[in-house]
C-alpha cells in the first residue's frame, strides 16, 4: 500500500492534491487543524474514490508538540510514506510598518517552521520509504518579493531554500528520496478571496476591480486552478520524476519565468 501524507489537506490546493494522488493509487493521510473539514474531506474521498484506508490526523503544524503527537500516532500504526506533501500555509501581510510581531511570527510558524517540523519528524523517525518524494508547496512569492506581503514572501523564500538544501543532502545519501517545491502563482481559492479583500482595502477598489488588476499581471490573463497545481505534484510524485530534485517549479501562468 502506497501512503501519501498531505498537510493542509482540506484547503483548496491541498484537497485537489489529495484527490489527484488518490486517483494515482495512493492511500492519503490527511492532516489539518480543522476537525469538521477533515471529516468532510474523508467522506468525499470515500464516496468518490472508495478510499477505505484514507486516514485523518488533527494537527496544527505550527505547534511542534502537536506535530510530535501526530507522528507518534503515525508511527504506532507503522505507516511508511511514499509521498509527503507540505501544503499547510496561510497568507498574511500589509504595510510592513503596521504588521504586528504576532502576525509575522504566525505566518513564519505555519509556512516555514511547520514545513520543517513535519519533514524533521519524517526523517528522524525514518518514515519515508526508499525512493520517496517530499514535495513542498511554496509560491512564486518564494522567488520574488510580494508587495504588502513581507511575512508571506519571507516564509516562502525559506521554504524554497529548505527544499533546495535538503534536496542536495538527500540526493547524496543513497535514499533515492527527492525533494522539490511547487511554486503556484495566483490560485483561485478561499485564500485568494481573502487576499483580494486585503488588497482592495489598500488600493481602495471593489472586489471586481481588484481581481481584474491581479489577473492583468498574469500573462495568461487568469488565475491558476487548484487542479493545475495538483497535476504538477502528481508528476513529481511519479517514478518519471526520479531525476528531478532540489528544484522549485512554477505553476503560475507565466507570472514568474525564473
């Protein structure tokens, strides 16, 4: 049985990834800090794909003790992982001088520290199978600055750096484990709606004008869909991607060409 462990599995991108990996034959282990959304996601998977082995774990990745407990549970069940997808993430920003230290710390804790905490537990407990895949969902904001998004951009730059460093490390230890980041641009999601509301306040625009301005920045003229991000994850999780590691790959409609 091939297990895929997905953090942030109940969000728009996370659930699209969970569905795609289910289609690819993986048994998903869903992690989220929201019990009701986890129950709903598991129900959808079982109804659509017959994933009778789909599992759920309630956990806040920004809390190291919580992550520890989650992996205690996983270890007791002797579940070895073929794929780890770190998708838990939050937005956060504003005019930098007005951002509170609490907001800064919260974004860094979830997006960067949470990714590290999960990877650290998987590696120290030797839960990743030989030839496994670690896939971190970063952002094009992890390669370039995001105006009014200093904590978010800083956290995602950290995820890209972690990915590249760890990818090189594991490439040389004979494990066959690859480590890559997927960098979405603007993705249509609940988070995108919240971000547009945030920009609308700063710009003094309504939500339609805000969305138009954002889409105008994207060469293909639209937001990326969550399933398009999931397809890249599916490729990286496949045997065909064995020579791809320590990379940060964009799914952004041309927003970033680097």
